[in-house]
C-alpha cells in the first residue's frame, strides 16, 4: 500500500520452529501508532522479529516506505547492557575490581550523532543528566530502561518498537515516559509500536491494536474498536496448592534472618547506602519499595551474598556474622531469588527443566547433575506453575514471559526459608500474574517462611505482607 510505512502481506516464516499458524497480514500506516497485545508465548516477539526482517519469509512480502530498515529501532526485553554486556556475568555489577573497561552512560550516548536540542530535551524529560558519569552495569533496572529509551530515540528512527515499555520504571518514570512519547507523536514524524503482554493499560496516543493469539495475527482494530470488542478474562479461581516436601537446607536455628547495622556501600564517589540498618526476623513478610536508583538491588545483593562489600559491613545472615568463615553457598542454600539482573544474565542454552534444577545449586547454568529427588521436585513445581508442557524446550527459545515463570519456579525448588522476589511479575500477562501471585501468597504466607518483595506496583503485593521498608 502506498500509504504504508511497513506492509507485511501473506507472510509465512521460513523456519518451521517460528512459523505462525496462519499467514501474517500487518501494516503500519502513516500517522498510526500501534500496540501489539498478546499473552505470554503467543508469538508477539516473533511477529516483531518478522517485521524487522530477522525471520526470513518462505512466502509473502514485506515492504518499508522509508530509506532502509535501519530506520526502525527496537528496544527488546533483553536490551540490558548494550555493548558492555558481551562478557557480562551476574555478580559483575557488584565487583568494582572487574569493571575497568565498562563504559559510562555518557560514553555510550556521546557515540550517537544527534541534534543537540533533541538530546537536551530527552535528557531533561527522563532525568538522564545525573546518570551520565555512571557505569552502565551500575544502573538499576529502571535507570537502564530510561537510558536505553533515550539511546534509541537519539538515532531519530522513523519507527520505534518498544517491548514491555514500562518494565522496571517507578510510577513517576512511567508517567514521564507516557508524556514524552505522546509529545513525540505530536511534534515529530516518529511512529511508535508498543509490544504489551496485557491490554490493561494502553496509552492514549496509540491509534490501533493488533492482537496475537496462538501464533495467529488478528485483524487491525482502532483503539476504540479493540476496547469495545475485548472480552473480559474469566476471574481467576485459586486452588489449594500442595507444595513439595523436599528441603534443600537444614532448618534455621533461632529467629534471626538478617541483621544489617549501619551499613554503607560506596562505588567511587557514589554512596548507594549510607549507615543503613534493617532487622528481619523469621516469618516476616516485607515489601521493599523506593524509586529507581534508590539502592534496592544493592541492598538485596548484600543479603544474597553477591556483593563483596558485605565483608566490610556489620551484617549477620541466618545467625552468622559475615566474614566468620561461612561460604556464600552456606548463605544461598536458604534463599530463593529472582530479579531482572538474573534474567538478563541467564542466557545459557539449556532446557527449561535444567534451568529450574539450577536453583538447587544457585548457579547461572547447570554444572552438576541433579538427582532423582531433585528432578521429581522440579517436575512438581512446574506442574504448580502450569509449565510442564514446556519443560524440554531450550530456555532461549521461550518467550520472555515464559522464561520469567521458569525463573520463578527455580526460586521455589529448594523450599527456601527466605524468598527474595525483585519485581517477579515483570513481563507476565494477567493470567500468569494472577497464578504467580497466588503461588507466592500461598508459599510465603506459611508462618515459618520469610519474604522480601520488590515492586513499583502496589497492587501486585501479595496479601501476606506484614512490613514495609522504603528507600528514599
């Protein structure tokens, strides 16, 4: 079509592994801004990669009505550390001795030739200036998201595609991003495509919606048509859960889980935590809140024994003071953990079942052979999370939402005394969010289980929360 910025007509993907169940018809017309909405694993990311030309077609055509496909910028769920991420490993963020060649935010953004007025407006809008001298791997997940959005916009693309645009952003940043994108659609020629796991919030500047279900791309609808035609999901019916009885660690003696006294963490001239104290007792359920960059992930790295600065601090974990001969594995055996940093770091080409089993060994990857009891326990947890049909799929071939669910199952397999969930519902559709929340509530609600739950969405907190720690 002459008026189309992008037109995909009768597309059939060459690779059978990614092929849709019906030919793909998709178009982005001039002055349109789209949302692509689907449940986890339904095919929305494959659709985007087809639009980008990354999934070659067996049949059909794709055309672009601008100079080259380079005019499309895509911010995916995995766009974490840019060029700094090629050798990235999970604990590197906390190890100051292993960051000599890591670029700062300024280093990366200054590589991009752009209009100075646009750069200044973007920096001001998303509050980037305070981050310029920060090394990229020291950014919080929310700060990282803002950096990557600015980076993509500095290229002045004809089309900007953002997957899960609000992931990791606090409430203030989400509102700012909405305002910025709306302003760009009015003042520039950029066209925006948002890729969403749920239709619960679609910003008002979106004009049309595509729904993807079971690897079938539906017909394009105006935003109003979509809202009028959308069928409400049936209410979630919670079921009683019988948890596996397997325990990976002996019971904790006493009531102490974590004692942090006047803890200070600094990186060069940047102070992350300053004389911070926190006392956590067995059975307490904590919500850990605070804006992007307030130090939540750094705090959790001390409790999870990932941060070497903990040895210089007054910290006692599970009744034992740090630096008195305990290994990090002695600490980790009591903890089930998930975070965006872990998700970004976990790119091992192993099966989803093996990924789940790695939770027994607290490893990124599986380097030991789980025994029959451990494998049977994994199978039981995958049934609880409704994931058993995907267990033999290679982990990298799963959608980001499916991966998130397996990482959640991984956090539970040890029957941990302390469950630390850092934005656990990121990227999940409504059905999976409700299922995961029910599992978390049922497990963490047990009297002897302790919970630390981090989220920027108060409505996501499980009902069992008893305490709140807010970082300013």
